C-alpha cells in the first residue's frame, strides 16, 4: 500500500523572493496525514496550498487566505510532488518562497536533508478515466488516462534561443531529480522593466533565472539544451500538486503557463469532486490534531474557515 508521507525533521533555508526581492526564511515542519501542504505566514495565518486557494497565476503561483498571500510556491511544490511528500507545514516570514537558484533542485536537496517519513494513511491517487482539456488552439493542456503520471510538453517560441522544444517523460522521482529539477525559471530581458514596474522580478538576477537577451542568454550557460521546456514541466508538476493527491494520467500540452495549469487542476478537481470520500474536515479539527507534535501550530482566528 502506498502510504502518505511527510518529512522526518524540521529544515530551513534562506533566500530572496524572485518577484518581491525580499529576504525570506522558509522552514519545513513535519505534518500529519491529510494536512496537505500548508503555508503558515509570520502572523500565524494558515494558507493551504490547494487549488481552491490560488489567488494569482500571472507570473507565478500565489495562494492566499484571510488577506495573506504566499507567492511563487511552485518550485517547492514540484519538489514535494516528485519526492512524494504529501504533508508539510511551511513557515515563511515574508510573502514569497525564496527563489534560491530559480529551479527546484535546492528544494529537492532540502527535502532529502529532512528525510521522508511514512504516515499510517494511504495515498488516494486520482486515476483519470476520461480526457480533460483546457485552453485553445495555441495554448492548451490535456490529460488522458494512463497507468502512470506522464508529461509530454511542447514549447514553441519564435525566439531564436528557444524555438521548438519537446520533452516527454514519466515523472518518477528519479526522472524529476535527473531531468527536471535543475531547470531554471526564465525571462526575457526586454520584459524586465515592465515586470519590475508591476512588482515582478524585483529579486530576479542571473543567479536565479535564465535571462534571454536579443540573440543569446545572458547567463554563462544553460543547464540543459532544452532547459526552457523542462522548466515548463517542472512548473506543471508543482501546480498539479495543488490537487494534493498523486495524479495518474498523461498530460500533454503546448505553450501553457501557471494560469492554464491552474485551469487544468481545477477541472480535474471538479471531475473528481463527486467521488471524494468523506473525511474529517479541517474545519472541525483542532490544529493540534492536524500537526505532529513539535510542529507548534498555535490556534489562530481564521483556522475555523480552513
Ligand atoms: Zn517556475
């Protein structure tokens, strides 16, 4: 039986937010089965990392509750998904997850350093029976039945550095670690002034992003020849972890982004809504029941609405 998992011990990492540019300390704490990935802001507000709490998908995945937001959660989510970590409390002392090197690799390393611990509750994979498609003729994502979680992704960008890139793989832990985790986020130099004016990319640099200039990348080198499409898949894996359950299906897609990833996740959620097994709602659980001792989750106003 495939059991839910959390981490074995508390671990932390510091960095700056890709969009905010602000320093942030992120701490991962073990959590009980069926907690999911739960962010906790400095004021104690709890923000579940699930599709119902996505409040912005324009340049990153932002979740929010009670007026508190946590930005750019997708690379941490991707690492947790790939390593099969279902349950975590994630403390952040600023509003954005640290960018670190712009990929999921540092989060993979952090999770490995924490170790994995099984929990006495089975995982409940979402096994697709019917295809689900979102998007239009230019940008779309589709999921079809398959006996494993597989992604086939096409990135088609007229920029000479990118062009057409296609990757297809079964997203196992090993494949994620070897083929996807190190692929960095990317942006176009020409977009940087507008992004910064709009409160985006303020922490972005060659240390945490691939920056695409007119004819070449400004970084010394790429980590993969097709790093761009690999990062797209990494983001997709992270965004689909907003479902909180492993997905069994083949996702194909072209030129998507966070907004489309969220659309797909929401459509999958709707398709499975009817078959959800009753389980104790978090709303009725005292926080102490939800978190493994040592998690030090204190009751806060608002927990009742989770
Ligand atoms: Zn990304």
